């Protein structure tokens, strides 16, 4: 399904990421939590089943994110006195 660049209140996706695609894998989809988004995910699930014969499992989760839990910033230190660091 193609990404719709217009912002709507009926549900949009921001993007997706495939992980572990070698044998099985997971697709993470990020978007608004709405009825329209859920309907679109179910449509993708049915299209996948029609194409492959396999019905993928859907897990829905949400998190308050970094606003609640904070984040970790990792900085690389450069050691100028020794080139082995």
C-alpha cells in the first residue's frame, strides 16, 4: 500500500521497517492509532494471505515513548594522545 503524504484524521502510517527477513521476519508499522489504520493493516494482512497462502500474525502495541521514559545519548570520545583508542 502506498504512503499517503496528506495528513488526515482517519489514520495514516509514518513508515515501516522489516527486520529478520531471512526466514520469517517482522514488519513494524508506525502510524496513528485509529480505526482506519487498523482496517488498513487488516487489508494488508488479507492481501499477503492471498498472495502467499500464509496468514501473518498481527500484534498491536503502543508506548508513551521517550517523553515518558527518556532516552540515552551515546557520544563517541576521540582520544588524541593515543591512536589505538
